[in-house]
C-alpha cells in the first residue's frame, strides 16, 4: 500500500485493463427516455398555472415567437420537425448551395510553418463615405493595415466626391484589395476610367450598380438599359450589379420581404442582361447580393442559407449551369437595429450579427461602426468594427467549419420556412409585373409597411426589447459627438430604426429644462415595493423621465404625473392614495400592476406587456412636452 492508501502494482505486473467503451454512446442513457407527449403535458401544466386555459393544439404553438412575415419559431425542435431537410440541403459548394456557395476557403499556412491550413474566413469589407478626402485616405490606410481585406466606397453628393476617386485610391494596391462602389453609373464610369488598361485588379470587386435599389429608395423609375455594356467593360473577376436587399430591410421589411424582393430584383437584372446580349451564365456571374444581418442570429443564419437556395432555384429554372448558380453574398450589419442612445450596446449587436453572417456562410461581411446612427464614425469606431471580424475569424476560429449550423433541426426547419415564405412573396411580386411595377404600384410599400407595423407593436410593448433604449435606459448619459453624415436618399420607401420612436420621445424630454419627472409613490417597506418601483422607473426612463420616489403622497418633487408602486395587497388603499396624489398636484396617476387589479381613481396601469410607447406619450402630454 502507498502512503496515500492506494494499492500500487508490483514490478512486472500487467497494467490494469482499460474500461470497454460502448459501441453506441447514448446521452443520458441511464435515464428513462422522455417523449414529446410528456413534454407537452408538462408545458400545458405550467401554462395553466400561469392562467392560460385556451391552449392550442399542439400546445407549443402558445409559445411560438414571430421572426418574419408568416414565419414563427417554436420552443422545441426534434428530428420529426426537420425530416429530411438536412439531406436535401446538400453539401457546401454544390447545388442547392444551402450549405454554402463554396466547398472550402483558401487557407493560410499556420504559424511556425506547420502543414495545417487555417481557413482564411470571409472577405472583411469596410465602408467609407466621408467627403473629407484626406480623412478618407487616412481611414482607408488604417483599415488595410489592420485586417480589412476589401473596401466599399460611397461616391456622390454628401459622400466621397466622384472626381476625387483617384486621389482617395492613390495609396491603395488594387491588385491586392478589391473595391466595391456605391454611386451609380457616374461612380462606375469614374472607376473604369481610372483603371483603364489594367489587367491586374484583385478579383472580388463590384461596380455596385443597382437601379432598382435606387427606385426603391427614391421612388423614381430607373432605366436598366446599358447594364450589359457596363457588364462587358467590368474587370475580370468583378461583378457589375449589386442586388441590395438592405434597402428593403432598412424600410422595415422582415427577412421574408427582403429575400423575396432581392430575388425579384435579381431576376429583373437577369432579364435585362440577357435581353441585351449576355449569356445566362455570364449574366449570373455579374450579380452580387447584399443582405442585412441582425442580432436575431438564427433568423440571419437561416435567411442567408435560404437566399442561396432560392437563387439556385432561379438558376435552375433559367438554365444556368450549376457552378454559375452559386450566390455571392455580402452581409452588412443592420441599420435598423442600430441605436443613437447608449450606442456602446451596438458593439454587442454587431458582434452577434457578424457571428450570424459568418455562420450563415456570407462571402463578404461589413460591420457598421457602433456610432453609425450618430454620424460619420471616428477612428475608434472603425477600429472596433474591423476588430470584431478579426477576433471572430482569428481567435474565435469561426471560419474553421463550413456551415456549422447545418443539420440543426431548428436551423434547417427555419431555413425551409423562410425559403418557402420568401418564394411565395417573390412570385406575388412577379405576378404584379416584376419588382419595378410592384414598387411603382405600391405593393412592396404596403407589404413592408404591414411587416413593420407588426414589428412596431412588439417594440412598443417591449416584447422586442432594446437594451439601453426601451430597457435599462440611462437618462443621464452623455452621447459622443460625431460629424453629420449625408442624409440617405428619400422619396421612396422609408428608412426606419427600431429605437427611433423611443429616442424621439427621449430627445423631446431632454430638450426641456428642468427635465420632467414622474413621482413614484411607494407603499410599504422597500422589500414589498421595490420590484414594481424598479419596473416603473425602468419604463419611464425609456422616455428620458426622471423618477424620484417617496412614501405615499409625500412631496411630489415638482412632478405632476405619479405612479403608485406596491404589492397587490397594498393596493387595497390605492384609491385613497390616488386622491391624495391629486390633491398634492398630480394631474395623472398610474399604478404599477395589471389592469385586472381594477383600482379606482387611477388613469392607467404599467405592467409587463403594456404599450410602453402609449404610456410615455400620455405622460409627456400631461407634462406639457411636445413629442
């Protein structure tokens, strides 16, 4: 025996036998198997205890959450939900390209010269739109020296001057760094003149023509004639047209409308290019697609996968070769999710969106700087944007696996649902005469408006919470100051942001000095009222309102709007307290709790799921704030 009490083997004894590994390893194999029916019974029991008696069949439909028009996600997915979807998705690099447009990525030799090949990831693309040429050159140099692999230049009024393109690109090695343009035909012609005669341009660039995107943004019909001429002059390995789905996403479209409109635009461009003399494969090779990537990571992953499947179906119907049908995708972190207030949280949103874009198989990713909603980004914001991608690729090793979400019952099911819903919307647009006609006739605007109205209701009730704005707002924050960016095109589809309605109310409050306040009239000891007082303070802070608190009707601290906070038992005397508050000067009295409490003398209730925007607008009206 050893000093530790363990038996030691004598010299020459055979080592103990290794334990035999089972041929099939069953997770939780020692526990009885649970069926879906048992899970449903348990869910139904919990919902009934919560007061739900009108339960649907199946019961999980009560817990479904909408993620796009006509598409919702369930709380549980099993193999029976996905069926054979994973098998139908194919493999990366082959039709239907659901699992990726490429079979692999060009690798780089691992550090130390080892034979291991590290996937190179996606193309890290940074956008530049500062009209100050010197600052733009400096920013471009910093980006290219620190991880960015391609550039996106916005040219035209309010952005980089078209006639300064040569000066802006003077230090850029275009044989190493591809370039994508925004600015229409003038920008494309300026670039083609700049590089005339060169044959060494790095592949992967795009002239960025998108007439239908311009029509969607401005409401002005556009001419598709001449696209083929520019396509023939496009440098080898470059694209001519970008099908920009973000213009629809920025107007409030869900993933279904964005995908359907993008496919419709792509089909319109294919028709124009082939009618002007290009072959089908050549026309397919001249298109790049741009999609928004949001912090709803699984919807973003599934949408990118669905988009590739949809475009492959278009190619199949058009007679394109399998290789030509692979969609080239450029994912851009969503402008809709970006906030002006508490902009630092945008770093988290864009990180999740970038993660989703990478997992979803985007070929190119642009992370918008966290201060994009405030104006032109500064050097720190651009650094964070590019480092977000570098960290995910180099340290998070996100590019080591192709389609890591493939085979997930949840992701495969969501991909299928989005693809089918988007295809239905695409065919509706086609029946209306194509995207140009659907835009002019109002079909697209009405459909996107309805989608945004549904989303707006979830935002107003904070079912879709916006950290730092509708939840956990900091009314005392000091925002960073940025130089103003050029206003986007207008006249067509609107541009929306999820936080806009709350931020408009908050801006109106912050313009008043002294800042209006809502008095929290608390009942009982702290342990009893703190939960509801904290909830009420959080809600009113979303409108920029201060929330001084005190026992009962006390000193209202100059406020004319009050909110009673306590427990259900304490509210037995709430009617008397409401009368006391009015005698003390309150013109509006809220109660923290559900309407079912039925307390006399109060004007309304604040509770989880209430219309927070309606509450704030009502309170501001009483406080004399013009919002």
